[in-house]
C-alpha cells in the first residue's frame, strides 16, 4: 500500500502544488488521480518515486518512508510510464524494454528474453524487437512504454497520463488491454489522468484533485458518481454523471417479462392483441429474430411470415449494465430492450419503465441533478 | 577550362617529382607534421569542448554564458592570436593554442545544444527508471546528442586542417610550408601543390567523419528527420 501522510509541496515562488494530501493507494488496485490541470496530481505521483521531494509530510510504501531508499534504487523497483512514452530513440525496442534489467545488471540474454516475453504480453509483434521507436505508431510506442515499466516486474506502477496522446480508438483499445493485464498481474497502480471517463473506466478508487493541490474526494467510481463531495467534484464529473452511474447498476436488477413474445410458428391471431403494438418473434431455440408490428401482420398464417423490424442490439442480462439495457430500449423500434443470456437466447424483455424501477432500486441520488449544474 | 587543366598539370608535375617524396621538406614528412598539429589541437579541443558542453548541457546551468564565450572566441582572428603569442614565446605551443581556440567553439556549442535538445520525456523516463545523473548522461543524453556532437567535431577538424597551415608562418612545418615558401619565392607551382594537398586532407577528414557517423550513431537517430 502507498500512503500519503499530510504531503505538501510548496515551490520557492510560493506556488503550492500539493496541499496537505493524505491518502491510501491499496495494494493490487488501481488508484486514479484525476483533476484540473495545476491540481497537483502529477506532482503527487512523482513524490512516490522521489522525482519530487515534498516540503512536508511523508510518502510510505508498505509502511516504509520512501526517503529511506536512494532515489535511483527506489525507482528501479517502481514501474514508470509517461505521456509520450519517452522511449530512447537510439535504442531498439527490445533494449528499450530491457532498460531496468540492464540497470539491475541482468545478463543481456536474460534481459532480452524478458523483453520478448513482455512484447507478447502487451500485444507487440516479436518482429518489432529490432526496430527503433521512430518506426512505431504512437499506440505501439505506448505499449513499449508499458512493457518497459513492467520489465523488472515491479510491484508498483506509476502511470502519468499514459494514454492521453493517442487517438480515441487506440486509447480505448489500450485501456481495455491495460485492464486485462492488471487482471493477470495485480500491480499496485497509481494512474494520473485529466479524463474523467478514463478515471471511471480504469479506477478501483478515484482521487479528485482541485487547483491548488487540494485532494477533495477519494472514493470508488460508483460512489463518486452517486455522491460527489462538493460542487467542484460534481461539476468536474460533468452533467451526465447520472447517466454514467447507470454503468454501475447491473442489468440483472431490472425485472424482465415474457409479455408479447411469440415463437415464429405461432398463428398471427395471437399477435393481434399485443399491448404495445409490437410482438417479439423468437425461433424454436428462443433466439430473438425481430419485432413484428401488430398493425402490419398478414391476414393469416404464422407470425414468422410478417416482415420483421431489426432488434437493434440486445443486452446481456448477466454481464451488461442498466446503461446498456437502456440504450437497447431507446434504439429498439418497440421501445423495449431484449435481454439475452450468454448463449444469445431470450431471457426476457424490459421496457423503459422496468429499467426505471431498477434505477430507483439501486438507490436514489441524494443530490438532485440541479446541484451539479450550479457546480459546473 | 584550359586554365583548370594547366593547374592540374602543374600540380601533377609537382606531385610526381621524385624529390618531393623524400627528406624533411618532402610531402610525407610535411603531411605528418600537419597531421600532428591538427591531431594535438583537435584532441585538446575535443576534451575541453566535450567536457564543458556535456556539463553545461546536462546541468542546464551556465548555458548562455558558455555559448556566449564560445561565440566571442570565434571572432578572435587566429592569425593575430598566433602572432601575438609567438612574440611572447617562440615555439609550436602558441600555434597549437591558437588552433585549439579555433576548434573549441563548434565542439562546445554543438555538444551543449545536442544535450540540451534531447527529448525531455526521454530524459524524464531515464531518471524515473532509476538512472543516476551519470547514467542519464552516458546512456541517454550522450548517445542522443551524438549526431550534433560529431557535426561539431567535423566542423572543427576541417577548420583546423585548413588553418594549421599558419604554423609555417612563424617558421614551423606542415603543409603550410609549401604555401608560405611558394609565396615568398613566387613559386606558383609550390603554392598550388600545398593548397591542393590541404584541400585533399580536408576531404579525407570529411570522409572519415561520414564513416564515423555510420559507425557510432544509432540507426534509430539517423532514421529520423535529424541530419547534419
């Protein structure tokens, strides 16, 4: 665990970068530092590996003051990833990754073997080992940066806006792979970003910093969205935090119904009195086929003969959130979302009213949305 | 065209005369003298220029002062410096001092700019991964600054090769001997011979540095837009 105890950083000019910050970053979890620029989040990160020395207070790693180690030795035991990767242009990819092993005097063979193993881990082709950084795309460079930080298998990783400099598609890809990697590695990670969405997606805990180096709130993403500590936090998270919160409510909490669901071989007469004017048609295996409008049914025959409107997308009852279910409902021609199980078979249908029930059950937000407007 | 051909012919007759290839005034001996002056001056200048440039570039302190002094030094006429010091101490040392003074500024300025221009992110990463101050200089800054440093060394080497001819003025050796003597005796052939040899030497220096660049500069740096 990384512990900040009353850490203050004041620069000679009088600027306060960190103002009495106390905080725990639990072992094996991702703690995200987020905030406005000048909020001190990067400064806070840099006190952990002594790139910045606090004016007062202390930083502890597993109860031990970081100042008990020489800076260089301390840093070799802590992974470090920065915004533009900061690769060494004169070194090949494998030698960039092996930087810390070389510093620790591993032999070359072992260090390179480790580099190749990590390249695979972070999704880089082995053929890139002998290339130079200028031959790689921004996203690939950032992967090398992550591999380089992991090279000596440090228990702690410090990541300063590692995905900010790449385009949104690559960023989402890197974020997903980062989470997958963390599932395997369980590092203690401190991650700095100015992007609230990224913080919510990646963080187990989020620490919000305000201009002047004040730490205003430390909470899980869910709690942060539900109960921002003050107007600054509410405004910083943004006006759609209510919608974002739906990501944390499981879709399984919504009531599902079998109303107006018919197999494709059911006679059309059974569809005529559908309450919402739409009938969901499923095949013999209960896989949803599409929506049939009650008004557009053929005079006779089975419902499968009707022209079917596409479902849009379904939601996975076990894995998706209410946010996905709500999205499915909004995009559905009938206004109802189709829930499926892992095999793609129908689990039930939820309309927007059902989803509202689930949201209400998850606990009402004590702060009305208008308060957030004031903060913004 | 005819004129050029005459010059080449003149040079060739001079060069191929057997008397040119033996004794203290022969081409081999004079060339060795010339290379000796050049080598000593360049080595001393490289030690001074690299040490100061790396120090100032790495620490980021005194850069303005160092560059200003170096640029002022460039304005000192080498010839004048030689005459001035030779009056005080008649030996080869003043000539070498003048050549060193000529060679230090390009090396110093390029080394300083090269180190200062190293990508700040790469420097931060080097420090953040646990390199010591020396480690950052040796493993990151120096190799990344190498293209510019070599350019500075090459500039100085060519200047020194060309300027070492002034050693002949106060009466020492080197290829300048031919030029000074030729001018004194109105021996046009001798002047042309000495000049062409100096030019050839400068071209060889240029070639050596081109080879050195391929040898010691990482392909990772040559592949980028940086060139010299």
